[in-house]
């Protein structure tokens, strides 16, 4: 099994409230694949020297899951309020470093 982060972009028609997110997150917990997640607020990019780029403004939240592979991670999007509203989900694997 590998860890993946599902980044929710803010291009969905409806971001979904607790009444939409709670069943989806409970489904992931019940399946034993939920590893965390949160909405993402404002922030900034910093560099030791020179100008830093602007933050990536289109990412609104993330869910971390454990999945067999990328295809399994894609299957875990069913019921995700952003995905179901036609929004973009960016799936990124978290490579193991141990």
C-alpha cells in the first residue's frame, strides 16, 4: 500500500458543506484508508534569498489516503463533493523514503 494526497482544486461548482463531506470522509474511514485531511487557508511562499513565488491559489484542501496504487486512489474519489461537482482533484503519491 502507498500513501496518496488528493488535492482539491477550487474549480468545482459547489465546495460542499459538512452534510456532503461527512458521509464521504466516513466512507474512507470505514474502508480503513483515511490518513488525514483539511481545508487549506491562506499563506505565503518564502525563500531564503530572492523573491518567492505566489502561493498556489487554486488548491482548497486535501485528503490523505492509503491505496494499493494510483487506480485505487482514483476509485476513492467516488462521493468526494468536489469531484462529484465537476471540480478537479490532483492525485499525488507520497513516495516512501525509509
